[in-house]
C-alpha cells in the first residue's frame, strides 16, 4: 500500500517535492508516539526539525516544483501517514520494554512476504510491466534488496532497542 501510494503521488509531482513531504513521517511517528503515551524527548523533536531542514537543503529543486497538484499532495501525505502507522504498529510489536520482543529479522521477512503477496495481487490492475532488459532487472533487484529488505530489516532490528520515533529519524 505504501509503495502504491508513492507511485500514484509521483505521477502528480516532482520527486524533489515528494521527497521533502514524505520525510515528514518521523514527525508523524513522534506525534503518534506521544498520543500513545510514549512522549519522545525534546531532543528528538529538535533532531526531526534539523533533519527536515537538511532534507529541504539537499533537495533544492523542491522550491522550483510547479508541477504539484492537490491529488499528488494528498497521496504523498497519505503515504507518509500510512508509513508512520506502519512504523508505530511495528514498534509496538517489536519494541523492547513490552514483554518479550519479536525478532526483527523474522518480522522483516514476514513484512516482505506480505508485501510480495499484495504486489502480486495488485500488479495486474496497475498496468505496470516487468523490466524489458537486464539494466531494469538490476535496478529492480537493487530496490528490492537494498531499499526494501535491508532497510526494513535494519529498521526492525533497531526498533528492538530504540523508540519508534528515534528509529524512524535514524532511518530517514
């Protein structure tokens, strides 16, 4: 669902603007943590602010993004909210201090398997197709292994010892 929201959003805005908006999710995780009674310390909020400024400065094209429409903004914010909810939910299952924590690698594998099943079911409805050449397959493999499996596994392992807001901030 997170990836599908991202693809739809990117059809309606530049990648630069999408990047700045999607990385508001650590602030959403911190706010959600506070609502759930696990208020992040003040230094976490400061770090989130500095991170958001850093993202805006490293993506200077964001200020030259006339191509965004309301649909793209709504889908990008929905993408951030869903991902923040995913991080909070996973943090509740995996996090330390709440009984016996679940193994982060095992949780990552279950998450990847569920994502693969969802993508397999939804793919025929999207009009997307398999890459036509080796370069496309290598890119897809890189996204799958590095940006999905490795990133997800390290996030899940980190949430065994860190609060969800801190793990989301480091992941950003």
